[in-house]
C-alpha cells in the first residue's frame, strides 16, 4: 500500500472515529484500530492527534460548503437551485451529525466565532448570493436577509433537529426545505 493510500485510510478512519465518539473522545489508538494501522503511522504521517483531527475538520468543512457541487442545478429556476443546495446541506449533516456539531462546538460553548466554520459558512453564503442574486428582482438587503433566514433554519435543523419536535413533526430534509424555501424565500408565491 502506498503512503498516500495509508494516509487516506487514516483520514477516513479519523472521520469515522470522530463521528462515532465525538472529537473529545477520539484517540490515536482508536483511529489506528479503525484504520488497521500501527499508532506510530498516525504520528509519522500527521504529527499526532490534534493535527489529524484539524485536518479532518478542514476537509469536512471543505466538502460541506463546496458551491461547485451545485453546478448541475444552476438554471433559471432559483427555487429548485435553493432547494437542492439546502437539502444537500441537511442530508450531509445528517450523515455526519457529530462532525457537524463539532464544527459549531466552539461557537456554542465558548462564543468563539473565530472558528473555521464561520469563514467557510460566510464564504459559502456569499457565493450562493452571487449565484442567485442576478436571477431575482429582490433588493440586495431582502435577498441577503432571506438567505440568512434559510441558512439559520438549516443550522438549527442540523444542530437541534428534535428540540421542538412537538411543534415541527418534520424529520425529512426535503419536506423541511420545501416548506422553508416556499414560505420564507418566496413568501408562499410560486
């Protein structure tokens, strides 16, 4: 197995361990066991636990907020585009809930907005704004506010999906996003 294959195997194992145990409970030993490698390989390739976990966080952020994934949906149908983007975000976070929560951990526990997720998320929203802005008659202020509302609801759904379950029985990402885009972004107007 090549060095790159071993490194990728370790990264995948670290992602899986983070999802299973949460960032605080991931150890070099757990990653090594999951990757079926010697613990020394992790130190050799990554320099230790924090380096591999930081790499995992950067890689998962990059994957989560990659606007180029939505190029196939870029048509004049803003509604379909927005729905595709936000369903993708929710479904991705649903597959990796502990990693998603780890990205927001410092924000919610320490009010530390210098977290990499802050830059990634704001950069993503700026790109989204540029993609849809010229396709709508909404003013810049209204468009930004509606994108903000959409994203804040998606973050809420990702971080606390069952908190208000007695009032929102919606558990399906598509149903949630359809309601959200139709009522918030388009104000019920098709």
